[in-house]
C-alpha cells in the first residue's frame, strides 16, 4: 500500500464533488451538508488519481463520537473509482486495497453504524478491522430493457392498478405538495406507533437542493381533485431512487401507490437512468410491495462498531 497517498480533507472532497459527476447522490457534499451536523471524508489517491472515498458523519453524544447514516440517507460508506477498462479479475483486489487504505484513515470513533451501498464486498476485511458486518435488503430494477418488458414483470395485480389509475386518476409533478407528503408520513407512522425520525425542515431543505440540481420530482396522484398518494423520486447520474412516499389515510384505494411508483420508473427510464433503487425494507408488507414489481433483491452491508460502554448499554436496552 506504499504507493497510495491519503488525503482525509473535506476541502479536497468538495472539489472532487464539483468535478466528478458519477458520485452517488447520497455521497455528495451538498447532501452531507444538509443531513449531517458535521462530516469529513477519507480519500485515497493512487498517484494523481483518486482511487476511493469514504465520507462519514460526525456526532458528539453522551461522551462518544458517533458516525452513522443521517436521516433520509440510506447509503454511505466507501465508494471506489475503478480505472476505465479494468479487467473483472482485478477489480476485487483493487477494491480490497483501496478500502484497506480508507479504513486506515478513518478516525477512531467509539460508535459506527453505517449502511453502505449494495454491491460492496470485502466482508473479511471489515471483520479484520473489528467491524461487525450485517445485511439489509433492497430491490433494484434494471431500466435497460424496453418499457413493455419491464411492465410485464410487474405482478398482475399491479399491472391492473396501473391501468385503473390511468382511467380514474391524474398523476402530475407537484412540488408544492411536499408538506402534505410529510403530513401523510407522520399519520402513517403514528398508526404504527412510531415517531417520524426527521423534521419537515430537513425534508424541505433536501427537496429544494435536489430541485436546484434537477435531481428530484414529487409525483402526486389525484382522483376528482383529491390527493390519493404522493411519491418523492430522485436520481443521480446513474441511478434513480424511491426515497419517500405515502398514501392519504382518508381514502380507500390500493392502486395509487403502485401507479405512482410505475410512473416514477417510466420517468427515470426516460431520463436515461440505468436502474431504479426502491430503497427496500425488512418490513414484510413493504418487502412484498417492492417484490411484486419484479425487481432484483440485493443485500447491502451495515457496518457497526461500538466501544462505548454507554452506547453498548443503550443498544442493549433498545434490543
């Protein structure tokens, strides 16, 4: 690893974000500025070329420094810039070396809880560096095939929902309905006995920043003028995401959300995105909903480390 140079400097990363268009959305400096109280980044260079980055959030709480995914940020962790035309047989070794270099530059915080992007490997490397390595799941739909082929993979019931919505509802982009989406989210979670984990202010700041960069749409389904459901669709240069959605609890229909998600899929494909990440869930009902779109299930790693006695006790009580 002697040929690598390490630059754990935030300013270098901000410059990179301005120059590198293929960074994942949730890794960009402006997203981190909004969602994190504070953040920094480890950077590995090979010669004059950046080989990998690892942005991380910084929180100081109950006597410990914590790094974890901030609200509304499903993925963080390392991101590797593979050289163009690198042989597939060499990619694993390259990823291993770069991530090893990034880990060596991470600060010695007591608590880590970081969900990383799908496809990240190197479980043995993380384990060797005292990270516990667990998994969550998402569903990712390739958008490279013709629209009719993608549509044919939807569960028959969802295809009927899309057709019914086309006859009975109007779907349109309505950024002004963001506050209504938040209200629906609060109401949905309240019915489940759960408090919402983010503020409307944060939702508004993120959506506004995405709008400024032409990276978001707020799709609203209406029937006879009444809102049925709302979905926030966002994207980076490569992939689109379903981040937040909710239905109106006062209406009785089961087809507005499938129709909205299908609309977001079509829009993302029209933008030239290669895939749609449903940002999946371990909750059985939500999992079933995503599974019925015919997307591929992917596991993504969650890296945890806890050397704080206080936070160990908190985790024990919560579980």
